[in-house]
């Protein structure tokens, strides 16, 4: 079996090329293929700044010597920043990515049959039910697969398979670092926003924090005309897309996270893009293995009275390379009431229920605007 054959066998069947691959460079397809680096393939009319230029506008925050003013500016202007000197050992990051790659390279059927919560396998959408079970939805495919991992049960878990058990223990260790980083960042943001510390604590729910290990398989057909444009899921805030005949493929299409904040570690392939609301422009988020990307979610936007931005972001597909990223999502406590001058008081449970309702009725997540006072 060639390397490409086994790579493709680990992909969900709908992600496999329509005709046999000859070699990595010699791909024969039913659909036309598009080079991912060509800006004109972007379905939006805004330009995307490429990261091969030296220019990297994303704010950089140093975890070791936190500058609260810089942090505050980053949260107001971008809702996303790069975090350096975070203290997560490089050996752990390397192990995390090596093992994620190994586990995700297992045959698709095995991944689908063998994983259940607290480590569940998903593909085609990052959507999940409230209990963490992946919602597989072949319509409006996002070119993504991965594991949704609930953090709190990990220490008690034991897998017989040594690869899986070692992966579990690495995720557990990585999750502890994420909690450490998230706690410090949230404390700094709460100080900046002058939020009542007791209230902020009650918003946070250590028990429901989770990781998501994503693999973006190589995408052999970047556009397809056989998929109805339909959105979406309850954790991510995809925007309604205009009806179009050709549906662009995305690793994950444009959304904001429903979290308080999310922390991402990506390999060196690239593909993540963030929207800057003052520039009205998409930017590529440069991959940099020793840094983390922190982005604010809907709950933080609400808690900050819209002073902080839940960053709109998306992930491009790549014809030549797979990409691995690991996200940590810090969620609000189910029952803590989020009070704000801009929104009706609501809990995360209310928010999620509303989103699920929207998915059923309008077909996509409306998210925060549903809770805005006076329908401003
Ligand atoms: O993989 C990435 O770079 C981003 C993942 C993401 O947008 C998400 O999980 O919400």
C-alpha cells in the first residue's frame, strides 16, 4: 500500500478523491481543482492578506510579562491574539501533534466505531450535541475531522490500546496547561473590564472545558456543486451564506465560538484566517509552533458589553497538506447568569438552547443578536 493510499483510507469516505490517486502530485479528479494560494478562489470579496509576507498584524501578548494595556487593546480591536512564552514545554507540543497525527491516521471505520465520550470522533462538521456526541451532517460538509475530548474524566480513563492511552495522558497534561493559561488570561481580562471577581468565577466552568483535536484532510475538490448551502451547529456561529450554485469548501466556515475564550495550537501548515472588523479584512494567521492563538467567544463579548470582540474566523482547505490543530474551549457555567448592558440576562444553557432552536428553524446559528436588548 502506498503512503497516499493509507492516508486516504483514514479519511472519511466523502473526503477521498473521486478517482484513484496516482501519486501525491498527480491527482486526477472529476471536479476541477483550485490552487489554495490563489486569492481569487476566496468566495468573499474582501482581500486576504497572505502570511508569506513579513507582515503579521496579529497582536502578540507575552504571557510571562503580561501587559494588561496591550491585552485590552488586542481584545477590543481583534478579539484574537498570539500568546508567546506560555510555558507549555515544546516536548509536550511535539508529542501532542505526533500522537494526534498517529491516532487520526487510524482507519476511518475504526475511528468511527471505537470512540465514545469523553473522547468522541467527529467529521464533516465541528457540531456536537450537549453531551459531546458528534453530529455528523453530510450536507454542507466542513473539511474537518477530529476528536472532541472532555477534560475532566481523562485522569480516570484507561485505554487498553497503548497508543490511545498515551494520547489520553498527553491530552490530560496539555489540558492542565490550558487551564493554567486560561485562568491567568481570564483574570487579566476581568481586571481590565472591571468585572466583579466573584461573578467572573461563577461564570467559569472548569468541569465543562474541552479540547478538540482537529485534522483538516487534504481537499482534492475545493469546490463542489452537489452540496446544498446549509449551516450549522450549536457551538460555532456560522454566518448565513448567500445561496450559490457552487459551494466553496472550508475546513471550518466563518464563525465565532460560543465559548468565553478559545485557545488554539496549530502546526506549521497554516489556513486559519481572522476577520478584522475595523479594517473589514481577512488576515491569515501565521502558523508559529511555539505560540498559541487565543480568541474570544460570544460569552466574552456579552460579558464585556460588546467592548471585546468575539473574533470571526475560518479555516481554508489545502489540496497539498493535511493540517492539525488543537483547540481548548473555555465555556461559561451552564447556569451562571450573564448580565450585560447590551443583552438580556441569559445563561449559557439558554444560549445553547436558542442556537439549537435556530438551527432547526432557520438552519443556522444566529447567536448573540438573539439576546440583544431592544433589538439594536
Ligand atoms: O483549526 C483552527 O485553526 C481553528 C479551529 C476553529 O475555528 C474552531 O474550532 O472553532
